[in-house]
């Protein structure tokens, strides 16, 4: 029995012929009737349990996500979301609802992954600037340093110079680009999270980096949760986090984006 069949069996579901929906570096996704199975041939320890916990945390805020049936180290089994019409207003409501869930400190008590990259579990996350530099950016800078070359010390300089604004810890999707949104027949839904508590500018940064969120979305989101000017000004700073993980996984083509950010802040 293959990985998909084993996961269905452990979830108490009958064997169903899988139809591959996507696949690649970050995971293989299959539709099996009314269920979706996500797996990987060599996942890092804790990846799929972390995804399941993140989906449940988002659901607890009231945001729509695929219901998790089962998860273990080999994969996760979730309800299939049937496609539906575009719903930018519903998406704005969902994201604002997530960002309205406040936390006591920055970070997460369990493993956090950005793609397949394991981030540190921080013991103390009361000070945002230090948490952001030590627990989010520098681990990525370390693994991407060889590819970055001369850009690496400039990233370090920016971390030392820039003081990002703080609104307080809020729940983050953590990897919120257009590909991690599903427009289902029940409304907009969020998938593939990297959930933790941080500054919401982190989610806003990823949403702006690759697009996929239209003017109607931003107007509706801004009505619910207006974005202060200083948070807007720090969005490129937060985009470094996502650019560095792309440098690590996909190579030097993303170095130009890193350099653009550094130039914007004079580094």
C-alpha cells in the first residue's frame, strides 16, 4: 500500500483511487473522493502535525479552512473544498478575523515550518525586534548566506538598523500568498498555513509580495482593520523573510528582490 493509501486507512477511510492535484518540492497533494491527502516522500519531522494544528487554530477564529480528519508524520487528510466563485469580501473578513485573534507573546509553542524549513521554537518572545531577527530572519540568512554572497552582511545591517513598529502579537497564517487561498463553494478558505503569533505586517508582506489580493479585498480589509502608515512602511522589511526562504529553496533568482529591499532602506 502506498503512502496515500496508508494515510486513508489510518484516517478510517476506504481506499479511493487518488487524483494528483499538485506536487513538488513542498509536498504532493491528491484528491481521494471527498478527501484531500497531502504527503511528501521525505518530510521533516513534525511538518504535517504542525500544519494540522495550524489549520485548527485558524478554524478556531472562525476562518474557513479544510476540516482536518487525520494527521501524522507521513501526511495530513483533509476535507475536499469544492471550487466556487471569487469572494474577495469573504476573504477580507476571514483574514481580518484571523488578525483579530490576539496572543500573549510572539511565537508558537510547537514546531513552525515555512515551506519545509523548520524555524526555531522560541522560549521567550516578548520583544518583537529581537524575536524577529533571531527566530525568523537569521535562521534563514544562515542557510541562504552562500547564495546571497555580498548581500548577507547588508541584511545583517538592516536588521541592526530598522526598528519595526508593533501592534502586538496576533495570529498569523504565516504564508499567505494567493496560492494558499481557495475560493470554495462555501466561500473563501485558507490552506497551507505556517501559524504563529507575530506582527500582522508579516502576513501583509507576503500578500503584497506575489499579489493575488485585489482592490476590493484591500478596501474591505482596511475597513475592518486599518493599516497604519508605519506598518505600511515596514512591509518590505518583512518581505525579506519570504525572499530569503525562496533564495534557500529556489536559488539566486530571488536575490534581486532581496537587493531591492535593502536599497529601499538604504543598506
